[in-house]
């Protein structure tokens, strides 16, 4: 058997748009990505498992490689940082395609990479890279602050105090509340799995990336407005404690469960001709404010 080389050593076969330096983008932390990928992996059909194995290196899984796009991916595909999010003002009623600009955003890149992955005539290296981006971006769009923006790069520029420690709103949602609550990944996965009921799966399987982004936007509005009923979003320097994390943790569990179920749906549809195709209902578009200039 011909030895496989690491994915990031493959020639860069994807067409990319290169942005200027200093483009900031964060994702769910590695633990969150692994949890969502574990949920997805448990729902893969045999055909999907076989298709994924044919693209990844021996021993690699979508769980072990869930954060590839945040690590080697930025170097392998310069300019890909902007693909992990979309800036939608928290004052906007809903996600709108007008916010997905330039070289694309998380909403437009999900169907792009799904198409590349489904193309059996595409080079194996290109399909493998598309798989890793698809896994990661489906999970990223479910992080509320990868969509909701208060003119602060999705919370990156809003410095807060959480349990007496300095951080920012984005990092808080990416990983800090997860890590502070528990570093028991099996426990996290079990708790998230309990949300994956037949009724929820049926409900979550309707809609596509636009719907998922809209859900994140609505959750981001709540993330910025705490306690519930607050009329002004959180400002720099605000002190957040356990009351905040206790309100946020059910949302985090829900979004990880939805991400896992939807990722499995996408992968099953690509690799298994007998799997149902995900419904592609778009959210109903409504007038929204002008797109913000800043990117995170």
C-alpha cells in the first residue's frame, strides 16, 4: 500500500480568495468540535463511514480532524479565515444573504464544500480537504457569535469579566464556559446525545445553512442581552458569573446537538445514495440593516 502523506502536504487544489493580514476568526474550541463530531459520527450510515475512511488517513476520523480547519487549514488555504463566520448585526431581524460578501462566508462555503465532496471526479486531495472544511464549518455556523455581531467582530472586541477572569464574549462562547463547566468530554457527549430524540431530529433536519445561521443570530441576541429583558447589549467590562453560564449552557448543548445531527445528514446524503437528502428550505428573508464593514 502506498503510504499516505498528511493532508496539509497535498497541493492546494481549491480556488481561494486571499484577504489581507490580520483577519481574525475563531471557532468553537477543539472540545466542542469533537463533541459535535461524535454526535455526527454516531449517526453515519455504513456507506458514509466507508466514504469518509477512503478520504482520510488511516486512523483519522471526523472527530480527530474536526479542528483541522482552525489549525493546518489556515496555512493550507490562505484567506480561509473569513469562511468560518458571517457578521450579522444583532439588530437585524434575520440572516440575509447580503451579509455574506467578498470571498464567501460560513453560509455560502457549506454548500460549496458539499458540492466538491460529492463530486466523484474531483481529485482525492480536493475532496479530502472539502470534507474537513465541511465538518468544521457546519459546526461553526451553530456557534451563536459566529453569526451575531454587535460591531465587535462577533464579540472578539467586547472584553468582559467571567468569574473574575478577563476574557471576551466570543472566547467565552467558543470554549471558556464549556471548559469551566466540565472537561469531561464523555460526559459532555452523553448530555448532548440526550437531546437527539427522533422528534428533534425530524425538526432539525428541515432547513439549510441559512436557517442554521438565523438560529444562531437569534441565540446571539440573547447572549448579548443578559439578564433576559435587558434593552441594551452587554458592554465592555461587564461582569458575568454563574447565572450567565447557567443560562448559556443549555443553548450550547442544543447547538452542539443540532450541529452533530445536521453534519451527519450532510455526510450521509453525500456518500449514501439511499440516505434522504437534507431539506433546503431557506429562512424567510426580511428587510435588514446594512452590512457592517468589520470582519472578525
